[in-house]
């Protein structure tokens, strides 16, 4: 017996809500219908998909995690089929679920979502932000189909496309003694408080920059928020290093900051698109991936040599 699309929708809803009751409410069906559908799937497959924990709801088993990821992909393909069948000859349609490293998102996602949406208005994009491990976990679980993240040790089996190399730069208060320098070395700041972006893999990357120079930073503050660190810099509480450079010289609180290149070549971060092989073949996902590649390419909206886009200028066509 082949599982129905309805049963797969029930399965995914239970995984998302971690509750049979929550899934029933989300789908506006009875809880017994959900329970029977999940039990039937488990009987047919001969495996347990969930662990029942009564008061704490349900959690996916390892096998259940893999099955739910495949179920999500099947449901998306079914949606693509329906859109294609009802809109032959028309533009792309459907939904794409996208993951994004949380410090990358504020800088790049607004232009990506806005520009892609102009060229493909019938495609909706759902975004899930997180640190590197969270972004990869969402891909593995099938909650997202494609992700914009750093190449901090990606697992085998993903379709990975490099889109940019981002060099580290120093961020200083506008009135810092070195703010007007054309470039500087980390050793010139080593006695001042360093503000560390304290995310998995990111912290290792930044510590590696200091090790490459034979230095140990004097850490004055740790945070998961790049915007908080920029605000602290703007208020004279230290300095930081970043790879993603906003278009504005202001921190989020309005304080003034500036970026200064390093005077020696240190390891850049590689920005990539990562996707599982199945989702990577979906037309809407392929179109979004192409748009992002063009956006970071020569003459694209994120090309550092390009004058920033003005309102009304046409973005690259995603199709």
C-alpha cells in the first residue's frame, strides 16, 4: 500500500508540532484521524516514526527524521506538479523553504527576497535563520531545501555551490585613532578589547585569524549578535572583525563605525549555497539558486564594484 499525500501531510504536521493534538488543530481534522494515519504508516513501513511521551508529546526517531524529510520533499513535488498542471506556459510558482546563517541574513536576504520576488511573483519563500549547525540540521530534516551559509565543514551528500569569498575586515569606532588608516594589522589592536562573535564555528574561525598572526586576543565581550557587537564598537567599547560588510556606516543604534582592511591576507570565509540533491532539482529552487549566483557574480547586486541599486532598477531575472 502506498501512503497517500493526506497521510504524509498528517505525518509532517505531527513532526512540526510535536503533538498529535497540535497537528489536528493545524489541519482542522480530528485527532483520531491523525493517530490512525501515523499508526498506519508505521505498520506499513515496519518502523517506529515517533516516540510517544504522553505529557511531552511526541519526538521523531532517527528513522522518523529521515522519513519526514522525504515526505516533505514528496509534498513539495506534488505542489510543483499541481502548479505546473494549472499554469502551463506561465511563470514559476510554489514555495521554497530557505535556510540562512543568521549574520548573513540581514545583509543579503532583503535584496534576494525582493529581487527574486519581482521576477517570480508566484513563488513564496519561507526563511529559517540559525547558526551554522542549526542551518545544516534544518536541511537534514527537510525543513529547508536550500541554504545560504558559510563553508564551515559541510557534510557529504549536499549539492554545494560557492557564491562569494568574504575577506575579514576590522570594525572600529569612527573616531578611533586608526579609523582613517588604509589598512592595519591585528597586532596594532591586540591590547584593546576584542568583541567576539560567539557562534559555533564562527568563534573558531576568528580565533584562527589571531593564531595565524601569532596573537591571542583580549576578549572584552562575547555575543551571538553581530548587530550588538557593531553597536558596542560604535560606543567605544572595543573593536571586532566581520566578513559581511553592511552598506551603512552606522550601527543599529545610530553610532558611527568604520571598516578597515587588514594589511596581510588572512583566510576569507567562503559563502555557499547548499541543498540536498532532491530539492536542488525543483524548478523554483533551481531558479532561486541561479538568482543568488547572479547576484553575487560580476555586475550583480552584491558585486562590491557595483554602485548600489536604486529603487526601480530591474534585478536579474530568476528564470
